[in-house]
C-alpha cells in the first residue's frame, strides 16, 4: 500500500494533511493557478536572469492589483 494512503488510514485525513504539510502545498498551487490565469501560462524570457526578473515583475503587478482591490481570484 502507498505510504500516504497508509498514513491517511492510520492518522485520518486532517492529521495527515498537518503532518505532511499538504495544505501549504495546496495554497501554493492555488496561487500559481491564479497567476497563470491572470498573466498567462508561459514566461517569455529564456535566460535565468531574465526569468527571475520577469517573475519578480509579475509578482509586483499581482501585489499592486491586490492592493487596489482588484479581484485576483
């Protein structure tokens, strides 16, 4: 039996989520879905430095939208 399934059987689903940090991963995935929905699914830069800059600019834009009360859900 798979390790996580065994843990869920032993601990219960809620305790398993707390023990494995599943909830935090879920929040991170949800945040990335929102970013992709708003700004597109791909990045245009090809080099690492430009990718980092593009990601930073996207985060700044998202934070600015959020601070102005725009729906980012």
